[in-house]
C-alpha cells in the first residue's frame, strides 16, 4: 500500500523556507574569507546572489506545495475508455473491456493481459464466476451477453450477472440466411436449426456493463 505523504508542520515549513538564505549566507561568508585572505575589500551581495536566493526560495515553495497536495483529486479524475455494445434479451447494453486472459486478444483490444482470469473456469458447480459472451468473429453483428445488471447500478436484481465472460465464437453456416440475433435464446434456437456453430473457448474477459438501453448507468458514466 502506498503511504500518503505527510504534510509538513509549521516548524518544518519555516525550516525549509530558511534553507536558501542559510546556504547563501554560508557561501557569502566563505567568499568574504577568501577575499580577506587575498587582501581584497569585502564585496556587498550582488544581484546574482539575490537572484539565486529568489530561485532557491521558489524551489522550496514548490516542494512544500507538492508535499501538501495529493497527486490527483479523488472523485473528479476521469478515465476515457472505448465503449462497446451487446444484446441482452432483446435490449442493448454498453460495456467496456479492461482485461483479457488471452495474449493475442489482449493485444488486439489494447487491454490488460491477465492469464489468471482463466482460473475462473474452474469454479465449482453452482458457484460459477463467469457468464457467456457470444462473439461473432466475422463481425456480422454485435456480441450477445447471457445477462446484465437489471437495472444497471447498485439496485440490480439480476443475481446471475458477472462482469467475467467466457468467450464463445459464433459462425454462420454457409447456407443459412444471416440475420441479427438479439438474445441467447434466439442464438441457441439458430444452433438447433444448424444455422450457426458455436465454439466454446477458454478465453475469459472482464467486461463490466456500464449502461443499459433505457439510460440507467453507473455513477460517472456520460
């Protein structure tokens, strides 16, 4: 855990602010001793010395400000990520992709490569951590999710939803008339009619749903 930088107290702040003056006073005394040793009269502080003092003071003030301020304003900083859409039971939801267990897919999507996500496939029966996402590799349509928060946010009543998805690839058979499938039920019906073939992979992706078609969204989503 990263430790929060301690804010300097009043005594410490006064000490830091006095450092430039102390350094220059010591330099002036050393310079005066060298002049005295050579027989030259003592010089008054020059404009250069004054400028150095001003610069050093500014540096100390900036250090004090950095110590007293956080790296960012918690709750107001934002991250912009690409948004994708998927069908769920005839309605569209929006989601983001953050982590993928497959290296090739992670590189294609520009997301985190997290091979340990595949461990979720070993969940005990009845305790699965993953749902299925049906992806069309030829991009005939957007993906199909097995479930989604209903509604999106803390009041969701859908207990089967999980942001971890096992990727299932969907391919249309050559003779089948292509059309847009808008639910898992419609997809499985098409599989029974041999219109599509399903390839269940061991790829797990982390794709949290952020907004539903009716406008319900997570806090901060715009």
